[in-house]
């Protein structure tokens, strides 16, 4: 072996080892004396490794944006708007309704006069944005279909918007270092949220998914001074509409103090009763027009909080105009499809209002926050929730540590016993592999999960396999009577191609885990792939260099401890 | 020099019938277990699927003074949870796993989905409150008044569970195809087929044992299966590499003899590596904790059968198939593929020459 080559090898290995040591244990600040103490090293190690939620503790949430609900609403709104247009322009529109069966999103318009089909279409085109829809008309019906490509664009937009809204809500809650990102395959409409340290996600969950759909609506009924037109049951309310709810009306629940013989009791402690009221749809203004919302209280007592809101300019103009024309009519504040309060319009109101109801301070503040951040484009459902408490995480770290050290010891003992001094060579390579794998994790900024630790343990087994392959081959060559030097290099040369093949196949199967796996499983693939790639360096390059040293020491190597 | 095998001379291929029989018996047992469990009304399902795949809720609860499983069950059923699976941690007797299935078919109905992820948890909490207050501090020990603490939860909805299950099957199959292609590219497709059939066998045997013993199948088991795939193929490649090398050196011998000899030559490596990986996974089974239990068991089984299948399944299938292929390619002079048929040899030589 030529010595120059050997020198370079030693320099490269030393440099890589030092870099690895720095990567794992080194401080990420200007080194102080403290960094060379045991405690300092431990603290640095803890800072350097990014632990996954399963080790650190925290909450992992997968949610899905229910885009189909938003699409359904879009169809319904268009149908309602069509009816309104029909009335306004005196066109013979007999019915308009949403049809969302079988994964299709469309709305159907029926007319009594087939010759007016074109006129109706033109009228709709003028008022409703139907540029993305495909139209087909036959006989007395016109069908507007939202094509798949448009649904895709709509979904993408909805998920993006939901991400933004959730992000702004999250910021306001003060959750530390949350990770918020899209999740799953394209078209799954999923969002992943990880919140380290958080153990009881109920409040955050409620707040993030809070739909907070605010609407200011006209409550149908005779104007003040007649009392509010409310019904005791939903059926009664429906009956007042002739049994079916037309597209421009909605029947909503309304909780109020019970009325006894037409008189309103002024006892705030009396239990509230659910009534039903009929309101106009679409709303006069909705949450999109909201400028601000704040929790307020006059008495500062718990359970006595309201939400004061104000409207943006457009909304305020619209609202002002409407209230000006409807003095003495009843107006309702609807939150998430429930009427929160009803009042008659005394005078023109321009830009502010209040949601009353018995809110606690916390719930009023949460609600105000969700209102401020804007309405979600579609409802959100939780599909997966995993929480790990800090003690369980610590247990897992301990278990992983014991298992790795145990596995490493088993292997070291066996290799040392079976291969003697050459075993030492394998052990050195193995330990360097562990060090570099962890350093690699840190450099790549990858997270270490519990399955990730399992990946490291498995790497121990697979890494030593490379040494075994080489050593067994060397032994074979020795048995065949070759001299020590040519046996060693013969062993390496013969085993080389096998080692490459075995590594590539394992990396292939791990890559599938990495690409398609989620969360912790991905952590397993990352450490395994990293460990295997590094093993090519440690088990071949480093181990070979150590043999160079061993063989080079004696003038003529006659025996090898293997 | 301490050695396991110095001069091993065993006719592995000659005994292939017995090996394959053992494998078939184990696989049939697993299949029978799965079918019987699935078919028997009111019985358990084919696999003890974890919440990852089936949907449902798991809570890990730590008690200051652990109740008996029976007491816990009574408390739960009083709170309206009747179908919970209660499992005491084997290594930590003060910890219980409480598993709740999805709440009936209603869970899939629109609108019920938000409630179902939380409903189970709320009910369990109510039941646990009969044992005392939940600790409000980070750990149970810090709170003097706390009687228990929910230290971990997992809840998976029906849609997510379904998706994860589909994904798991797809990933495993894709990995197998990837490996088949790689081996076909590096060796011949008959080698690839032998290795992939052996790996498929390992996956089936492992799953069969999981069905027989009703160990939980969850996402980490899929990771374990894919690792087994990689590991078992490793073994096959080591032997195939040796076969290829020997074929070049000893052109007078048959594939049958060379395969036997190659298996024998690599036997000490096979046993040592298998043993070492076995030992390091054993460390995982012993110290890896409850969370990784299924994963470590799957790996342990996989290591054993992965090593076994390379010798017992991959090599015989490869030899059998390659002999068929060789016999077919010398059609004009049909020769029964016996151990010492000469025409095949010339044919193989040209093949090997092309390959190198």
C-alpha cells in the first residue's frame, strides 16, 4: 500500500469524524468553557437533535377541509339567487334547486315557458358569476354543472384559504412552534397540524374548526310593534311556509326566554327554550364583511360577555341601505346557523352591531377571534388526532436508548468474540456509523422519532453485515492458502459488489416508506436510509483503511487476528 | 480462529420439498386463522387491526394506584363505554391502554364525524373520574391530588383509517415491484422472481402469525414488513452474487450444484448476520416499550423467516425456473432438466458471458 494514499485516507476520516462530533455534540454558538463539561455536552446534544412529537410530547392533528359542503352551499346560493332574479325580472322561473347527488355539483332551473329559456340564461349570466359552469338546456329545464376541473381549482383555493385562516387563528392562540402544512395526496384536502408540548388540544381544536359563520338576516314576520314571529316547533315553522322551505327562506333555531301568554318574562335566570324562526336567505350581510370583533362586557362578570362587531365599508353601505328601508322590521344575528338575537330596527344602522348571548369570557374571546380571522371556506373535520404526554415521550426516549445500547452491546460482544482484533475494526466502523448517522439527521434537519430510533437499531444489524461479508470472505481466502495481504484485499474486492447490491435493495424499499409514509414511519425510513448510505463509507472505506494500518505495521504480515 | 462452519456440505436443494412443505403449512395455518376468524359470526376479525387502520380511539392512562382491569371495565361500562378493550401494560403495571372502536355505523354519516373523535375520550374521562381527579400537572407524580393522568391519545376517523390501509398495501406492493426490477436488472429475472416470491412468503408468514396470535397490526407493522422485505432480499442477493461468481469460475458444474455450494459457502455469513440482526431486534422487543411492541415482534419473526426463506424458497425457485428457461431455449434438442445435462451448460456459458 502506498503511504501517501494511506495518509490522505486518514486525513479524510479524521476530518469527517471531527465534523460528525461537532455536528452531534458541538454548540451552535461561540464555544465557552461550559461546552466541554459533561452537562454542557448533554445540553448541546439536546439542543441539536430535533425530536419528533412521539418523543417530545405534543399533539398531531390531521384535518380535512370538507370542500363538498362549500360546493353544495355554492349550488344552493346560485339556485336561490336564480329564484330571486326570476321574480325581479318577471321571468317564468318555476323552480331552482341544487343537485349534488353522485359527486356532481349542479343546480337545476325549471321554467313553465320553454321559449324563455334563453332569456332566463341571459338574466342569470348577468347577475351570477357562472363563467366556470357548463350549461345544458333541454325542454323546460336548464342545468348548470360545475365541471371537475373547476371543482379541483375550487378545492385547492379552499384548502389554501383554510390554511391561512387556521394559521392566523393559531398565531393568536400562542401555541409554541406549531407546524402547519398540507397533508396526504393531492386532492385529499387534508391539513396537518403539529403542536409540540400541547397535551389537551380540545380548546384549540374547537377554535380552529370553529366555523363562526356570521350573518345578519331579515326575520320574516310582521314588523314591530307586533311580537317576533316565532314558532314552538320546526314543523310549525315549516307549515307556515306551506310545508316546504323555498330556496329563499331558511328555518333556524332561536333560543329565547319562554313567553307566557304573549308576555316576555324578564327573568334572566329562567331556562331558555328553543323556538324556530323563518329568515330570508341570502343574508343581508355575512361574515366576509366583518372588519373587527371584540369580546366586551358591561358588568365584567363571567357569563355576561357579548361580542361587538363592526363592518367593512362595503358591508356597512349595504347594511345601512337595507336597515334604512326596513325600519321596524325584525333583524336577526345568526351565528353558525343559529339565531343568537333578534331586534327590530329602530333607525338606520351603518356599521356596527352586537352578538348577545350568555358567553363566558373565554368563549367570547375565542369566538371574537374566529370571527376576526374570517370564516372558513368550508367546514373542517378532524380525521386523526394523536397526543403524547411528556412522560410518555420520556419513557419512549428511555426505551429507545436502552434498546439501542442493548443492541449495540450484543453486536459488539459477538463481533469482538468471533473476529477478535478484526472485530475491533468492525466495532470502530460501527460506532463511527452511529455518530455520523445522528450527525446526518441533525445536518438534514430531520426529526428523530421512536420508529427512527428503531431504524438506527436496525442499521446496527445491517451495518455489521457488511463487515461480516468482508471478514467471512477474508477467512475463505485465507483457508484457500493465500497470504494475508492478498486475502484481505481479495475479501474487500469480492464483497464490494454484494454490499452495494444489498444496500441498494434496502434503500429501495425504504424509499417507498419515505415517499408514501407519514409522520413517524417516515422517521424510520430517514434514519435507515441515512445509516445505510453512511455505512458504505464506514464499513468499506474506514474499515479498509484500518486494515491498511494493521497490515502496514509489520514488514511482512504473516498472520491476522480474524 | 473460531468458526461456525468450516466445510459445510449439505444438499439444500435436495431437501427443498421438506422446506417448502414447512412454509406451506405455516402459511396455511395463518390463512386458516384469518378465514376462520373472519367467517365465524361474533368472532374476532382476521387481524387485530390497530386504530391506524380501523379507526377508533386509544387512550394511555397512568394511575397512581392502578385498579384491576375488572374495576376499570365496570367503571367504563357505567359511563356507557361497553365495547372497550382494556390492556394493562406488561412492563409498567400502572399504565393501561383503553381502546375504543368507532362509534357504530353512525360514525360514517356526515356530521357525526366531529363528535366521534372526541366522544369516546369524554366518556372515558367520566369513567376515570370515579377513581379520582385527573392530574393537572405535566406528570402524575407532580400532582399530589391527581389519581390518574391520560398520558397519550390516538384517534383516527373512518376515512383516514381506510386511506392509511390502502396506502399500506400499495406501498408494500410497490416496494416488491421495485426490488424485482432491480434484481432483474442486476441478475436475471428468474433470480428476481425467486427473491420476490421468497419475500412475499416472508410477508405472508409474518401476517399469518399476527393473525394466529392476534398481535396488533398498525402502521409500524407495515414499516417492519418493508424492512423484512429489504432484509430478506439482502440475503438472497448475497447467495445470488455467490452463484453468479461461481458460475463464472466453474463452468463445468451445474446450476444445481453451484447453488448448493454457494448456499453452503455463504452459510456462516447468513447465520452470523441473521443472528446479529436477530439480537439487535431482540433488544427492541425487550426494551423498546409498548409503543413499538408490534413493530419489534414483526421484525423478529421477519428476520427468522427472511433468513430461512432465502435458502428454502428463493434458491430452489430460482434454480427450478432457470432450468425451465434453459430447457426451453434449447428446444431443438429437448433434454430433461436433470443435474448433469450437458446442453444447458453451453447455453449458460453464453448467457454469463453476455452478462459480464
